[in-house]
């Protein structure tokens, strides 16, 4: 069993008087994690919000019925809670009526769950996000040397638990994930009439990893208007499939001020969408794979370590660029991602002159570990 970083964090919050929300894409292991956390507690009531009878149960739930339902249980887990109508008010009923009961709710959509419970549970919840397995977790599982030897494999197939746990079957697992689980909630939430357009958008985003994206250009590729493109990308973010990185601009007039890049939370999903699992030695997009891997792994590290960080990329109109920037406690750090150690940074002099106090580093295959595993 792979140790999940969130396990200790959530375990320490149990029975502290607040609900716990755990959000993340389907199949990242939310249920498995919670079962490990509550193991040994025989007073757990586990409900699945995907099941119609559970949805019906909560549609007319009163405080009296809730107490009868729980009996002697002191821990209530509601899996995929976003599928239950008025779930925010139902969760508030639990926390208000039975403060001695620990409530845990999971969801595969930050829009569906978080938006429904934010107001009813203001000041009454802790909220966590869960992602596919991380480089750091796998190092804890079988050591740094083994995980580094698997780096090329991870760039191709990613870190979804089923992918990691079924060596030799990675393509089949990823095909199922990208064909069904990835879109299940999206198609349900918004009643998207043309799922083929959504797939085409995802494929276009997969080809543009590491590059600036234009909603207008994406719209032309997919046959959709730019507002619909923006809406779909927001939904994909809320389903933990992709995330956006904005551009940094403070000092130079020729800095791009409103550009954006879009990355995938998992390399395997990205490669499945374009049906390309060629080995890294044969790929012209190895730089994009490396950049997506590093940025997504850094995002996991920031979330799990609960750091308060602002992040961007930097680019000028003359195409000078720094891949990734972070600012924390007034300190600006800049990173350029290069697959080969001896590569040079285009735009380093311009950036350093504009931001002389910023620390600028090249992250490559020989030195990337501290970037993903800082203490």
C-alpha cells in the first residue's frame, strides 16, 4: 500500500469539530485513502452518493431520521457527495445536529461540491484536494533510486493509482480513464450536447502543453466560440483534469500581461488523449512532457505541504521566456525546465536585469529532486 501524504493531515483533523471535504478527480484513490484512515473504527457509516437510493434518502432527511440512521456511529463518510441534491444544507444539518459525529464528504468536482457547501459550511469545514500519486509519494514507497529509474516511464504513463498498480496494462487503464471516468461528471453537470467537441478541445490542449493558449485559436480548432472554450476549460479545471498558469508582469512594458498556459495534472492522461506512448528517446515533444511533469508535480507538492504560493510563467513580446515563477513571503523564484542539463535559458539576462533579486535556476534530469521534494 502506497503511503498517501494526505493521510496524516486528514487523520490529525478528525473529531476536531469540523467537516472534512476531500476533492479530486475520479480514480485518484479518495475512497481507498479514507478506508485506510478509518480502518479499525467499527462505528463508521459509509454512504455512496452515486447510488439512487442514497440520493433519495437525503432528499427528505430530517434531524430525527439522521440520528436514527447513524445509530451509534460516530463517523459519517459520504462518497461522491456532489451527486446529492442540496448537499450543502444536508451536510450543515449533520454538523449542527450531531457535533460529536465526524463528517467526511468526497467529491470529484470542485464546482459541484465546493460551490454547494461553501456558504452552508462557512467556518465549519476543512477542505483538501487529492491528485494522482506524486513523485514524492512513490519515493517514499520504494526509494529515490527506483523512482528515478522509472522517470521515463512516468513521463509517458503518469501516476494514476490503477496505472501504477497494473504494470504492463498502462495503455488499457489510461484508455478507460480518458474515455469514461474523465468525462462522466462533465457530461452530467452541464449536459454537454457535443462531447466530441470536448475531446477535440482536450486533444488541442494536449498538443499545446508548454505553449501559450488562445481561446480564439482553440475555438477555431474545435468549432466552438471562445466563450464556450473558456467555459469548458473552467469545467476541466474543476474536474481536476487541467489547470491554468497565468503570466507574470511587473517591470517591463513588453511583458505579456494576460497570457495563459494550460497543463494536465497527469502526463498519462495527456498522452492517452493524443494516442502517443512512444518512448521519450523518440519523441519531439519530450520538452513538453518534462515541463508538464515538473509543473504538475510542483502543484501537488504545494497543495500537500499547504504552502501559500503565487505562481506564473514569464514571457515578453520578443519570445523571451521563463517557464515557471513562484512568489512566497516576498521572495521571487524563477525556474527554467530543460530535459538536457547543458541547455541555456533564452531570456535569462533580460529577466535577471528586470528582477535582480529573483533567484533563477535551471531544473533538469540531474537536479530535479529537490524541486519536488523540498523539506
